[in-house]
């Protein structure tokens, strides 16, 4: 495990509710695992993180906060610090500050992508409890790199948003509880037989028979033939699946694959992983905007684009948005049809729906998001304008016919999985799909191989090419002689040729045999391209000036081209399967006889033609067609011209028939389209009406429910309150009456609808009509106290009745029973009167001191006892204290201080205070703290003061009398 090539890095993403999952995971993890754990959390930027302290309580594995440039080591846990994004490069942790402007912060995706890129198949991504979808993009990256992906079981997560989003990608290997995640990590990373028995370079490279079996199983299950994939690609995926399924041998895995349809689907999905995103490689799309879009022919009725291997559609939509933006910017009106294809039907379903999570749109300019997407739940859905530009279809580029007349074709990161011969075949198909000067867009790590003469490089870095003319594909293996096709070699052990020295090559031997046994000859393919030349043919071929072409007609001497072409035409029109033979003898101008022998050959589903030139004396040949060049040349030309005219007429008739059929089909199609449009329009209208009716019905239903609730509330209020209410309309007719009103007045429920002027309202309220009219005229309320026949007092309020639009729609009268309140007022007045009399009789006054403000409020008696008016007596405590006799001031203030400090329970002081006439009266002042502040400090003190001057004078006189008696 300490070997860097086998070191596993475990990235763990968690958010809300993730602490508990992390504690459980690491509680079950031993110290010596050999693993490197990096924990990525959504942390608040405003508070200090205590994750290190909390996690350390549940694991013996050292926990440390990541620092920039920190080198990782096994058996350690690294935590992301707040306000940072964490990535990894060459085993070192890299910290970057989070952007404050980003609407979404996705630190888990950022780290997982970095981990996948840096550690490849030795990366492990785990998504734990949390809200949102952070981690989903990173899961895709780790899966593509060949790593392992794990998500917490939704049932065990406090917040299942992140695990559910990860699981929905279909790329999660395990869905487990935190306890089981610990066990699975150990099982996967520490199983000894993996390193011993499984190596991509050994086991899989030699066991091609097993891979062939697996390819057959997948082909039978899904219809997709993976035998055209590179063995190394399949090997990596197989090794990974064997690890996950814990099969100890390839044979056991094949047996398991045969029995499990689920595993077949998983393996198929792993081989078809489509890593794509919106505007992937921004510079590449900028190059398309600059080099491709301005050079398309918009004068046509339609621009045709094909996005092959489109996966879940992000790139197809990116191309559509890019073209739409270009057309709008340049005010171009042109129809655009984009064909987006893939072999993965599930991916196509996602693409066709066009719904993507928030984090998938982070690489798109927000103005484009607002313009081309509609917010829906936790993601966005593509607008119909862009969706209508694209046709999604299931298509296999290896076996299905290609689209034609394309202006632009994109196929990124598909060829890297194909074998080289299949890459060449698909590229040739793409070449013929493009219009002249059409554009091809490949992945940045892909190339066009042997087709450099067919495609001009527009942008080498981003692999953008343009179609050029004059390219004719040839068989990559031009030799038409193959030992397995030669009957002479059928029962011969050819390996005996190895007994000869290495300098003797079979190709050289065969070339020597041909040179000795064959006359001057050329081998031509079905495109009339010269594939091979045997012996000296310079007497019959002539290189033309200008750009060299390997086409036969460009190199054949003009006096022979008619006859050679005629010979080839006969060979090509021969319908017999296998080889065929034709001969033409020509009397040339020098009376020599030239015999042309043509052979038709078919090798590996390809047609080739051998033309031999045999020059001899002028003799009559009974086996061939003898042609006098001088006398019959014109005849042959006329015959060919006649045949050409006949062919043209037949072609023209066929074209006219096709055009007629096409017009009829077009007419039928237009009628069907018109009918479909009418039906669609009608359906849309019905749908619109239905939606409107549903909306109106829903609104009315809500209104009815609201009215029912309001009516119920009002009825309950009327029945359960002691307040009476009488509702009158603008004409002073009764609309509603409550039971209380019926008890105290002569109004009954049966009077609803009658004018109140027709009724005797109440004996003690004869002026009600005048008051009602006054309210209607002035729109101001009136309040009156009324006594009913039972001697109860009611507060009658007459106010305008206002609607929700603030318009006057009548008058509302309310009656509140205030009998109890009036009785209490009478009692209070009587008690107040008695208290006032008692205070006056005892020369007692009350006061209240606000400690915080220093203000004093008091009864009038406190001022008048000293001869002051209420206005003259001070209200500030220290101004009052200034009236205290100097001899009594310090002791009096000390007593107040002791009480305020809590030393004494109450305030009790006897002091002299200056009257208005300048003399002093004796006051006996007593009080106590009545209110405290929140911090337990005195707030208010309340007390009474008694004028004890008379008593004090008597005490002084008595003391003087006693002193006199003592002297006597």
C-alpha cells in the first residue's frame, strides 16, 4: 500500500448531517489502513470550525487541517479549512480562496475532479449526508478515471439531497450505510489477490478468449459490439468490475456476468461512460465561433449538424446555443437542424428531457442560463426554442448509415476507445457525410490518421478540420494476394518458409514471380484508382502535368483510354459472383496488335480489377474481340455515345419518375403536416381553455374556502363574544344583527332587510337616526354611553363600514358592555376619595423616585405641606435633596445609599426640610425599591413622607421641660 503506484486516496464529501456519518465511518476504521483520507465539507465562513476536535474524539487516526502545499501521507485524515477550495496535484494539497461572487460553492466537485485527474484508478469518492447536489460531477470524473464511487444510503442520511443526486447519476458502485462503507473500503483496498492475480498488462492481455466471451455476452444483451474497442480500455473496466464484484478469476466473473442482467447493465454503462459538459473546453467553442460558424453557407434553407456520441446531450445543446447566438448577433434567418446520436438509450432519455442540476450549469455564462434555460426544482430545463433544433436518436457509428449533407460534424472523445482500423472506417464515413468544405470537430487527444490529405487542419490544438476534395479511400492493405485465399496453400504448412534465411521474404518472392510470369499490368480498385503496378507499363500510361492523381483516367494514354474503360465497364457490369474475365484486341496505328486482358477479383468484400497489356504481331484471335483502331475507333465512339445517350435518357426518365413520386410524397406529407398542425392547434387551444378553466375553478375554490373560513370565523366571533354588532347598508337597512344587539334593543333577525328608521331601536337612545346620518355625512365615528332597561351600561360606537377598496358601504354599530368597568370606576373613585382624605388628615404624601433618570413624581400634598405650589416644587431628586437641612443632609443621603446598595431592606429617614417661608419642617420619609433593571440594579423606589413637625416640636418642648425640672 505504500507504493505510490498502488496508494489509494479517499475523498469524502459531506454537508448538513455529515458529522454524524463521518464519526460513524471513522469509528469503524482501524489506524493502519494505508489509506489517505481527505474530507471536504461545506463550512460556514463566519464561524471557526471545530471539526478536527470533534472527529478526533471518534478515531485514533491523526486528524489535521489541510495547508497549502502539504504533502499527504498514509493513515492520515486531512480536513478542508473554511473559505477554501481544495485540490490535489502530485500528492500535494493545494488551497485556493473561494470566490465570494459565486452563487454556488461546490468544493466537493472541485476536489473530486482534481483527485480523478491526479490519481486516476486509485481515487475513491464517497458522498455522505448533505443538501444539494455537490459531488455529482466529481463522481462522474472519478468513474471515468476508473476509480471507485460510494454514496451513503439515503435511509441512513439525515439529509439525502447529496447522496440521492450522486445515486441518480447511475455511476455509484456502492450504496451503503456509514458502518458498511468502512468495511467495504477495507475489503476493496486490502484484498491481496488483486495485486497478485490481476494486472492489465498480464492477465487481460493474454486472456483474449475471455474478453471475446464477455463481448459476446454484452452484444447478445444490449446489441452493442464492444469487440471494436481497444483491449486496454476493456481490460481496465473489467479489472475494476472484478474488484468490485470480488470475483477471484476472470472465469468466475464471466460466469457471474452470464447469470446477472444487472451486472451486464453495469458493465455496459461503464464501457459507455460519456464524460461531457456544457461548453467543455471553452477555448474550443471560441475557436468554433471564430473559424467555423462564419464560414457556413447560410444562404441554404437549412444548416445541418451532427453531434455523434452525444451522451446526455450537454454538447449538443452547447452547439445549438452557440449557433443560435451567432444567428441572432448577425441577424441571420436560417433553419438549423442538429442530429444528436448515441448508442446509450438511457443517456438519450436524459438528453431528450433536457433537465440538468444546478451544478452542471456552472460553466455557462449566467446570461446564457437566463436566456436559454428555465428554473425547475433544483435544476434547469432547456427552453423549447433550443430543444426544437435538436433531434435525438439511437445510432451506432460503426454499423448504422451516417447522416448526409452535413455542414458541421462533432464527435469528441469517441475515437480514443476504438481500434485504429475502426477509427479509419468511421472517419471515412464522416468524410462522405460532410458537404464540400464541411467542418469536423474531434476530441483534443484524437487525430485523423491517414486522412490528412482529405481534411485540412483549421485548429490543430482543438482538432477542428475542414473537408477538401479529391480524396479517394483505398484499402489499407493493398495486397490482394493472401495465403488463406489461395487453394494451392490450403493444405500446405507455410511456416516451413521460416526455414529460409531472413533475407528471403515472401512478399519479395511473390513480386519476383509476378514480374516473371505476368505481362505489364495494373491493379485497379472499384474507384478506378491504381493500387499496384506489375512490370513496365510506361508504353501504356502517361503522367499528366499538374497535380498528381492516382486515378486511372488521369494516367492512361488517350488512344487506349476508350478501350480500357470499355473493358472495365464490361467487368463491372458482369453480375457473376467471384472472378470474371474479358479480352479486347486492338490493331494499333503501327499495325501491331495489343491485347487487353481484364480480370475481376473480389477480396474481403472489395472489388479489384487486373488489366494486362500484351503486345504482339498482327494475328487474328478467335478468343477475343478484334478491333481495328483506325477503322473502328469512330464506330466505337459512336457506339459509346449512343449508349451514353440511352443511359442519360433512362436516367432522366428515372429522375422524372422520382421527382413525380417525390412531389406526390411531398404533397401527402404537407397535407399530413397541415392536418397535424390543425390538430395540434386545436389540441393546444383545448389545452389552453382547459388550463384557464382549471385556473379559474381553482381560484373560485380557494375563494369559496376563504369565504367559508371567514364566515365561520365571523359566526364564531358573533356567538362567543360579549360585543354586539349591527350592520347597516348605505340606505340604513339592516344587513346583519348579532344576538347581543337583539338582547339590548328591539332589533330581531326577522328585521334584516328593513330600514332602521321603521323600527323603535332603544328607549334610552332616541337620537340614533341623527347620529347615523351624521356619520354618513362626516364619515367620522361617534361614541356614546347608553344605559339599557336592565341598568347595564353599553359603549355604542358608530363608524363607517369600509370595503377592501376603502369605499363606504354602510355603517357598523358595535355595543360593548362596560357595566363592570363603570362599577369599578365608581369603587375606584370612592377608594381614591377615602385615601385622599386619609392622607390629608395625616399630613401624608406619596412619592416615586426613578433611580436611572433621577426624576421624582409625587402627590400634590408633598408640595403644599411645605407651602409650595405643585409647579414650584422641584422634580429632580438632587434639587429636592438641596432643601434638606445641612445638619441632616449627610445622614439622610447615607441611608438612601445603603438602601440602594442593598445594605438595608428599606429606606427610613427623619430629617428637616426647608419650607417656602424659609423655616424648616420635620419629615419622616419611608420607602422601598419597587422595580429592578434586567441586570438587577434598582430602577424605581416608592414611598411616603409624613409631616411630623408638630410631634417633633412637642418632643422638643417635653425635653426642655424635663431639663428645667432636672435643674430645679
